[in-house]
């Protein structure tokens, strides 16, 4: 008999499919463990929280890891070690999706290390596991004794063939014009991320609302599951913050008015504001330490931050102005430049306020495509976008350890935004890599990346369908009165102090991508709709500023950009172009300095040729045409005698194509042999008379190209 008692609950999706949540069977040493299943896809989620905290920690040390097990998909990893290694970019993006909605759900004073591990242990090619990861994590937390204000869940909502669907099949997502992951509690939306085909704000709100209805049901089922698990009934106790109401009041009185005045002064410099706020804190600290030498500095820091934050937020709501003096909807000054880097195939410098991106575009061949090897997906990608955030961009010193989760997430948002306007594969032969280096940062460098990337693509001559701009929206809301202010183009400080970070990208026609994080509970549709419409106004303003620099793709590629040419050849000639061991194609590339790539698709040979100039391009085209051309009956060819036989000669009329020149077709007169008439290696003109339909052999003639001899004189010696 098994030594466990499993508890299982089911969630029915709108299309009738069922998600099961099971606990009690696996990983019983974890504080909480569940297996979530949809179809053949199974995710194991475990949560563990340390029973004690490190004394120097004043934040929540939460780590979320998602990993796909190749064995669960019946695959062996393609890496050298043939085992799962560091998380892939896709796995990191799923980690971020889960982390961003879980983190606000823990008590602010809970500083015990929490580790959430989610593993895809069985794969289903028609189930996207990213839409189940947060559900699994929340269910594991809900059945544990870890303090958690859930449950929460996330679902994918996609509009396919005009109809909204929840967690649609993977095979259908390619047809979606809306593809969003929405995270929420039972009462409010907390996270949105995804991409769209230039949809309206109303369509997006409708999709989010539809997703929330499905999430409410998933939260209800999690609550039912937790009610049956005894451990979850009483959450663990932990030491709360010590409170000193007198000190709290004194700090509030000592900082609020001064902080309010600094916030209202409209200092446009981040450094200037930091200095002013710092002076207030220093003065108050010295005063209180003089009065109370044993002052608890941690408590002081907590109360001071709270008072300063409240002063700034109150100022924004009451005065309807910003830290840097802007109006709520005002966008910081923008300037941009293209073709800044002469060696790049496309480049742009985009600056908005104190945020700056230097972005390059490099155009490569099919050989430059990125290899995708994961448990759920294998293949190639011909569009890449990489985002770099060096420490100097914020005036800091940090070790350069390569891209972290933040860089990967920001880069993915920009990639999603720009890929929606790229030309089709038939129209664009290039592999495209965009790199955004952030040189200055004070508010939404990811949105600067979108703008700079759009400009750089147009500078490179890529025929994008439209320009794309992005804007980050913020929110400050008074919990007691319900008053709020939606902020356009937020500063870094406004992101830190605010209740929302809502990034929206789009063209003039509509939204193409978004990423929203909510730090409060209870975001209403009214605020969401207001933020989206205000974002549209900001996007259009930024697009107009970008158009002053470049308004359409460059008519010509840069002189040093590799030119491309595509041609089709018959399938039977693929081997001849490649040659034994690749000798022929390698020789073509060596002789012409061109890159030649051949693929077999749809019973044809698809040849892509890349060269730095037209002369090399034409030389490669001519060589391939010579090999793959099909001889035509009635055409004349300059051939080379390859061998001589008693019955005629074999003549090569094209590379790899020999035809028989019968002895009777060599000359008008009758020949007993070809000795003294033709020699091996001799070049002669021949005409293709026929192609045997059964064997494909070529029948050639030389005599039809020679002048006919004069007719012999008649018997009495007179000419006729």
C-alpha cells in the first residue's frame, strides 16, 4: 500500500479541458508541493521557507526558478554535457512571470528566505507550460504554512480567429492577434504581459477581463484544496517589526513638509533631487541622534522612507505635478539620431530625458540564425534582440557578469514589440540582431530600446511595416480616498514610489506589446482604461518626435551591408551545386567571395546568395545557373569534347551535362572515324536536337550548324 494520501482538485477550462492539482504524493519534505496537469503536461512546484532569517536582511529573499526537464519531453539535451545546465532565456522569462506576481503577496515584514522551484516533468506539445507555472507555485504556497496573501493564478488569453480563448493549444497560438499572460488574485489584476497585432485599448481591456474570470475560478479551487490540507490552516508565526509610535510621529513631522516642498519644486535633475532629499535626512538623523544616542537606525530608516514616500505621493495627487516639474501627461524632451555608427548596418541614438540607448542592427545570413534547443522547442530564430545595462548608466560601480534576469526580460519585451512590424521571411532574407546598450538610465530604458530599435531598423533599410514607440506609465493612488494620478513616461523614482509600472508599445494603429506590474490590490477597469488611453497619447507624441529623425525605412542598404539574392533550382541539381563533400559549393564561395546556402523545401532547391558587392553576387549567380540550368531543345551550346568513341563523341554542354554527338552528326560528309576530326578537350558549337523522354539523354548535332556543301555539277559539266 502507498504511504501517502493524495488530494486532487480539478479546474474546468471554458473549452471543457481539465486542469488537475494534486498534492500529497510527491516531495513531502517541502513546505508545499503540488503537481499541476493539463493534457500530458505536468509541472511539479515546491516551496520551502527557512525557519530563521539572517539578521542583516530587511527584504524578502525570494527566489523563483522554472526549469524544463528534457526527459519529460523524450529528448536528450544538445549541450556538450548532455544534461540540463543554466536556465535558458525562455525559462528565465517564465521565472519572471511567476516572481512578479508572487512577490507582492508576502507580508512586507516577512524576511525569511523563500525558494519556489517549478519543474516541467512531462511535456505536451499542445500545452504551453508558462500559463500553468504561477498556478502551480500559488497552489504549493496556499497549502503550506508560509504566510501568503494568495491564492493567485495566471492564464494565457489569446484571440484566435476572432474568439478569445483561455490557455489555447500551442498549435493555434500562431494565428492569434492577441497573446497575453494575465496574472491576478480573485479580486484584482496584478500582472499582464504579451504581444498583439496593433489592437485597440478597448480590445486589450476586454481580453484582460476575460482572463480574470478564468483566474477567479482557479483561485476558488486552490482555496478549496488548501481547506483540506491541515498544514495550511495556521500560518507560521514570525517576529514582527518593533513599533514606536512616538518616533514615527516625530519623523513624520520632521520630514513630511520639507519632502513635500522638494518634490513640488520641480528640480529636473535626478542628482539635484537626491542631494536635496539627502540633506533633509542627514539633518533629521543628526538631530534625533543627539537627542537619542541609542536610536534604532533600522526603525528610523523604515519610518523615514515611509514619510518621505507619502509626502511625494501626496504632492503628485494634490498638485497634479511631478518630481521633475512635469504635468501628469507630459513626456520628457526627446532627441534622436540615426547612422551614428558608420560601421554598423544600422544604428540609432535615442535619448528621452535622462534615459539613453545606443542601438545597432547587424544583418547576417542564414548561417547566423540562433539555434533553439529546449525541451518544448527546437529550431532556429532569425531575429534576436539583446539588451545591456552597464552599471555606469546609473552612475554606479558593479562587476560586469553578463546579462541578468532583468536584462533578459527587458530585451524580450523590446523583441516582442519590434518583431510584430518586421517584413515577412520572403521579403527579408536576413538574420537580424539588434543590440541596445543603455548609456544613461532614469526611467524605462526598455522603452528607449524599443524606440531606438525601431529607428535603427529603418536606418538599416529593413522594410518594417510601421515605426514602433514605447512608454512606461505609472500610478499613485491614495488608499483611503481612492484619488489617483496616472503618470506618463515615469522616472526611476516614480517607478520606485508608485503603485504600477505599465509599459505599452505600439504603432499609430494600435498596441503591439505590453508589460504591467501592479504593486497594490484593487486596480479598477477605470484606471486601467485611463492608463491605456493616456499611454496612447504619449506613444503618438514619441512617434512624432522619432519621425523628425527618420520617418520611413532607408531606400538603400548601407554600402557595406551584404546583398542578398534568392533563386530556385530543380531538386535534382542540389547535389551538383554542392558537389562531393561540398567541394563545388566551397569552390564557388572561394572564387566569388560570396556566401551560398542551399535548402531543400517543397521539392525545390532554395538558394540564398549573400555578397558584399554586385560583381561577386553576379559571379556566384552565373556559376550556379550554369550548374543548375536545364538544357533546351533547339538551343546552341559551346561544348567541350570529353571522350571519343567509335560511334561518336560525348560533349559537355553544361557543367555535369554530357550529350552524345553521333558520328553521323559531326559533319555533312560521311566519316569512317573521328580521328583527325575531333580531339578530347576541343571546344565546339553544338545544337541540342532532342532529349530522350525515358532516359533523359541529350542528342547533339554539329553538322546542322555547318554550312551545307555546294551541290555537285551535273553529268555534262554545267552547274545546275
